[in-house]
C-alpha cells in the first residue's frame, strides 16, 4: 500500500522564465533526472518557445538581506561627548522682539493713503471717503492734515481697504 503525503511548495521568481526553470529543475530532482531540457517547450501564458536558462536560487531565501548603514563615529572609551556651544541670538536693533507691542503708530504718507483709497473710490465708496475728509476740514486727500493720516488709514480699513 502506498501512502500519499501532501506537499506544498512555494516558488518565488522574478519572471515567468525563472518560474518555469524552477519547476523544471524541481521536477528533475523528483524524477531522478539531473536536468530536463526546456528548449522548445511552449508556455500557455507566454505563447512562444522558451530557451533553457540556468537559475541559481539565493543561498538562504528565508532570511532577507540586512541593509548596511554607515557607522557613526564613536568617541574613544572614557571620553564623554559634549554638546557644541550654544549660539546666542541677538536681535537686530530695527526689529522688535517677538510678542512685543508696538509703541508707536505706523507712519503713512500721502501716496500710501491714495493707493489704498483708490479701489474704494472705484467700488463706489468715494462719497463716504469725501464725507470723512470734509468732517476733518479737507476738500481732498491732498488737503488733509498729515497728523490725521493714521486716523484716515484706520477709516480706510473700516471700509475694507488693504493698507
């Protein structure tokens, strides 16, 4: 009486040619033949004759190759590494420190105010701008007291001007 033992074999190969070669080599080992010729054998998936190729499996396919990483230089034994000296940041005199509250209002000139007001005039808000100027005693922006430029900029911002 013959006992059949189920065997499961997993093959891994880079392409169909290598798979076919592995199968042929395996079949040769089980049948006792040293190597089967594969020249002229038709493959249903490839549709053409496949020449015989020698496939050499990896030495130990179950263990993946470990990548090599460059080693960090190690200090000699007994030497304690020290951190590099800290760099001290000194802010420039022109920039206030982060989080500082400005102590003076920004300075505006006539050109900046005119450029900021022009899109509002184009959008039909000219009468509101002239009304504010008239309340300050000016008939036009060029007649506005320079001491009121900051207030005028605030008024323009209230009308959605970008200044």
